[in-house]
C-alpha cells in the first residue's frame, strides 16, 4: 500500500516541515487574523493601543483614564492613535460650530480606532454645526453606540465625509435623529458597514450622498437599520418649512457598488423609501412602507429586489401623485434587474403600480419578475413596461382591481384574462391579505385559501418588529 513509511526516517524531515508550517499558520490565524466579511470589510479586532475615557465631569488636563477622564470629545479624538479606543461616558456633550466637529484620525489594518458611546452618551449639535463627526479621509474606523441629535437650533449632518475618500468604516448601534440635513452624508466610500442603526427625523434624509469624485459608494452593507421620517423635522419644526421637499430614507448617486441593504425598515419618509442609482444594488428582507413618494427605485444594472414588502405609498394622503411603489429606470443598454419574492400593495391609484423604462423607452434592458404579488387597489393603477424591455414573468399573482387592463407593454395592454400569456405560473386573483395598510401598519400575511400561497414574501425572514 502507498503512504508515508516513517520507520526508516526517510520522510521525517518532510513531516517536521509540515508540522512547523501548520504551527506558524495557526499562530498567525489566531493572533493576527482579521476575517473579511462578504463585502471585503475586515472585522475590527481589539488593537494594541490604549483605551481612553471622556466624561461630562472630566477635565482635558487629565490623563484620560477611567479614573481621570478627559472632558471634550472633540479634543480627545485628536489624541487617538491606531489601536486606541475612546469611550464616551453617559451624558450630553454639546458640540458647537465654534469648536468644530469630532475629527478622528485613521487606524490601520488590525489596529482600528474606535469611538464608542456608553448607553446614554449623546452628542448634541447646536449653533449651525456642520456635523457631529467628520470622518473625511479616515480608514479603519469604528463608530459605535452614540446618540446624535440637535438641541432644536440649526445643526446639519450627523456623520459626514464630504472631503477625501474613506475606507474600511463601521458605524453601528448609532441613533441619529432630529437634525436639519442628513443623518449620514458620505461622498466617496469603499468598504462600509452600517449596522443596527436608527436614523430618523432628518431634514434631508436618513442616509445619502452626492455624486462621488473617486468611485462613489462601493462595497457597502446596511443591515438591520431603521431609516424613517425623513423630512418630518427641520429647524426645530415639523419639516413643513424645509426647502427640500423629497428627503429619502436612502438615496445615493451612481456608482459601481455593490450595495446590500437588508433586514431594514424604511417608512414615513417624505421622499422615497430606498433610491439607489448604484449598480449591483441588492435590497432583501426589507419593509418599505408608507413613504410619500416612490417606494423602491433601482437605476443600476445587476440590481435585485428580493423577499421584501412595499406598501402604503402616499403615507395616508389619498391625493393622486405620479409616484410608484417600484421604479426601474436605466440609461444604459442591456442593464439587468430582478424582482423575486416581493409583495407590493398600493391604495391610492392613479399612477403605475410599477413602471420600467418610462423615461428611457428606447433603451433596452432585461427584467425578471417571479414569485411575487403585485396588488393595486386604487383607480387606474396598472403596470408599465416600455417596448424595449425584455421581460420574464414567472409564478406571479396580479391584482389590479380598478383598471381595464393589468400591464401596458409598449402600448399593448394585457388584460386579466391574458395574464397566463406572460409566462408560466402567472395568475390573476385577490391575494386576500389579512389587513392592508395605508398610513398605518398593515398585516400582509395571507388568509387561508389565498391563491397567492407560495408566491409572495417569506415573512419569517422579514424585520416585522
């Protein structure tokens, strides 16, 4: 039989080399390895730096230890080096424009800089402060556990990076609310995770950014967040006097992506729920409800909407508008989009339930819609596809209650009796939701006997709480 014969010692040197190699590999794995996640972002390991503390009762002449904390988080952040952690203890810290925002330095791989708030640590912006944290040019930075809000005077952004590009950033367990512009406003960013954050009552939107100059938004993960009530606050009021009339829950300009938004709720925004111009955008396991304007907008090729629920367009206002629950629009020929296991419901009507290439009707794209429920209960609310759309419809349920046709494909109107011609498994019927929502929370589970069984959302994976 083959194999190593250790009795004559011939292969002993090889065995010794193998053992040494395995030992070295194990050493570097356990003591130096920082595993990447699916988007290529390193997981920050505890650095070899120092942990410092800030307290409302501290003094900036102190040593920064837990027993002798500093006082000013702005000055304290400037002292951090790679591997250091700054703990902001419970209390309110006023940030004014005269002092400027917190501007942390960059960490390095395996030695991130962390700024962490204890439960009850609040940064309060005042006096027309531009932002609470300016992370322009930063890398290997972890922001964790802070609350950021206004004192009801002018305060623009919560976290911003409008200058140099940023890389390897984690923003987690952060609560940003009641400020005048964006909760998070980033320009050029590569490798970002926004995790377990609640961002609401921001005048210009929860998360957004202008057109990038160095690639825009790339390798992004937004997970388990709430992005809501954008536009319902401005300069201490309810937002009715804001100069910006369509603030989104999420809205960014064109980039290559990829961007994943998952397990997230975007609701009651005065603009759109989720609006991404980035290519390779994946929206999955999300609830997008009761937004005033469009629900989900996808612009970039390779984008996919999966296992999500969209309803309540208009947020309780039944006045007809041109907005739609789903909008797909691309200037680029042969862009590809997919919708799978998605439930859509619309009450207002007098719009399109979904429109695809309405503004670019001569530009060919590919669209796949399968295993989904598309319900429009208002007057005249069909689906529109330009004639240039190469479409695939499979195993969907359509319910367009008050329209003479269901889908307009380049001027050809598909009626309720022609649904089967769209592709295999497509039917027309009332999905029989338990309770629809319009300006309120709906229960979009299905009643017993619904013919939409196995066609809509897998509710076990949705963030329903």
